[in-house]
């Protein structure tokens, strides 16, 4: 299922949930989104089943889209593909026009051709909500670019008003292709954090992840994919970029990682040419990534009642996990035999990351925040990390009752559905981070 990297499935929970979705349908939905974004609207016609082609002809499709863009402005972005229904198979693509947001619903037949093609408005409840703790008049935002060799990633600098030698956090994403806001459904963890911190006088830099901005290019050379090319190298480049921001003192830079980004933060700091003042780790773990992935398979299987089919999947995924953890893992091993069908190069690069040891060896202060209602890094894994770091100097640990993996109030769903309700990062988390950052600067 190698194509999942470029489908915009922004987080591991959605990635895993889509494992039972046919690759052909996901590929078709991806192509439709890319064709519309490129303005080749009539090209979508070939993805339709014969019955739909008779109802919605190529010329009609082109005219419809010309009308839509006249009314709403050009199509600017296609969001993450979402699984809406398995029977019948239905996928949706959020579409952002210049003056409107719509959702494209696609239904598929048994041959995975499109049998229904429907645009519907995205409800206000589906849209991100500006956090109550934000104060727009207290900060400004600027577009920037994070450059790593030939890779150029769109970024946003959020600066407090009258910023002079402000502390700054550089944000590092969790697993999967993610935009600069850390968007998932109606929620945007990094945008919330940037606004909350800027309102309190702390600058930030956030950027699109390479696997989102360069998905097709990564797919063309997938066998070279590593956690360095996916995440670490660009985070180091983002840290280097802070030297060019005149309002920022490069001796007051912090790395803020979420999920996978938090797991890699110590390695990023160790590789940075810009001194890192401290690390803020949100929803992190010291367990290996293959173990975390397998645990989520177990959680999703439990949700479905551990059917015979689910148990068979778990047995196969257990084998995939063990292969990924094997120090003798061959670079030529088929991706089909590894977690998420990602290449051996990727899993071998993870083996180079000493998750707990790198934190213990790092001299910088560390702040760790976990949500007690996080199903991706559940309480027992959060406790294991706390115990691993016990006795480490300059370490602060916070657990937040009722918050999920995104440090937002949980709906109680304790699974992927928990991320579907519009929410914001809890203000208490931002307050605690603000106080901790300022303590490190005294």
C-alpha cells in the first residue's frame, strides 16, 4: 500500500484505518484530486464507471467545473482522502476553492470505478475554529520557505507584535504527510499552538512536510526513503532558517515535536547547527515505531471485536513488525512484507534512532506533555516514557486529564473518531509550555 504516502492521510490512525480500503480506489481518488487541481477536469471522466459516463459526459463535467471556478474562484488545495463508508465503498476529498470549501464524495463499484460523483458544502462544524485564547492583534504572520538542497517547503513564521529577541519554537510533525498547520479533519494542532504561543509572546515556525509537498517525487524513488529524508533533514533546515529572522535570537530556539516529531526531536537537536535551547515533546513515546504501529492495529482490531479476519491481519502485522526490527533487515526485502508497506530503507533508518537513549544523553532541558485520553500513545506507554526519563535532570512531565493525542479535549470515542469533532488545543497546555520556556531563559 505504498501509495498511501501521497494520499494526504495525515496521521497514522487514518493510515491504519485505510489499510482495508482497496488500493485501486485510493489511487483513483488521488488521481481525481490531482487532475482537478491541475485544471484537467475533463480527464476525470475516464475514472467513471460506464453508467456514470452516460449520465455525466466529459463536456458536461468540464462546463460544471468552469462554472464552479467562476463562482468560487480557482481550486487551491485538495485535502486528505477520508474513508466515509466501506459498504458501499465511499471516499471523500475536501476541496478548497478561493471563496468556498466543498467535499467531493466518490462512490465505487466492485471494480473500484466511480459510480457516484457528488459535491456538497463542508458544514461550518467541519471547519477549523479560531481558538478562544488567541488574540489576532498581538501577532503577525509571514510566508517563508524551508530549503533542503533542492527541496523547498512552504512555511509560516508567526511573530508576536513588537518582537525583539523573542523565543521561538520550530514545530516538527507527527507521522504521515501533513501540512504546516498539522491539519486533521477540522482540527489544526500547529496552527492552534502558533496562535496561542504568539499571543503570549513566543514566535514559531511551521512548514509543510516533505511527504505532503513532494509526495510523487518520493514515490518515484521510494527505496531511498528514510526517516532523515522524510523528517529530520527538513527540521534541521528549519532550525537553520531561524538565523535569517532578524527579530529572533538564535540562542533562544526550541524544538516542539508532536508524535513522531517528538520521538525524533533529540536526533534533530543533535544534528542542528543552530543551538537548541530545549525540547517540547507532545504525545511522544520511547517505544519503537513498528511497535507503536502494531499496537494501533491491535486497538483497531479490538474495536471490531477481534474477528477471524482481524486476527489474521494481526498475525501478519506481527511478522511485519519483527522484520522491521531485525538489525539484519535486507534492503532488498519486498515492501509488502514490512509495516505500512514502506521500504526497508525507511525501517533501517529508524533502527539508527535510539529513542530513549538519545534523550538521556542530550544536555538540553526537556518538557513532556501527554493526554491521558490518547489512544495512540495510551497511558501505559506514556508512563513507560516517564519512567525511562526518571532521574534525568532538567526534565518536566505533564499529563492532562481528558485530552487526546492532539492535546485537545477528547470526545470519549477513544479512537480515530475522536479527531472528527472540531476542537482546539487546550489552553492549559499552551500556558504550561509558555511558563516552561520562560523558565529556561532566566
